[in-house]
């Protein structure tokens, strides 16, 4: 029998991806997808009742930035505001 301790009532770990002009979309979205997938696995396997990672996209000034492919993701979080 495998004993599993649920990650109940734990504060999610913050994962902040820094967006900047000239960034490649996959360099931002790839890691975010991995952490999102980890959240999904933890919830699906009932190892946690809530997401274990809180994902944020931040820029130094907040607002939209242009990636190398021309995609312009909106960003409402300023890096300095995260403390």
C-alpha cells in the first residue's frame, strides 16, 4: 500500500516567467505548459486539492511586448510589483 500525503492547504509556489521584447514564444510558453501540466497531474492523481504552482507572466514595465514571431502577449504584471 502506498501512502500519499495530499498537498492540502499549502500555498502554491509562485512561478514567474519574464516576458521581454525579442523573446521567443516557446521560451515563455514551454515552461509554463510544463508547470501547468504538473498541476494537472497532481490534481488528477488526487495528490493535491489545489494547484501547486501559481503561474504568472511579468514584464519589467507591464503591458504588451513583442516576441520574435510578432505575437504580442498582454501582460498585466510588473516584475517590481511581485516583491
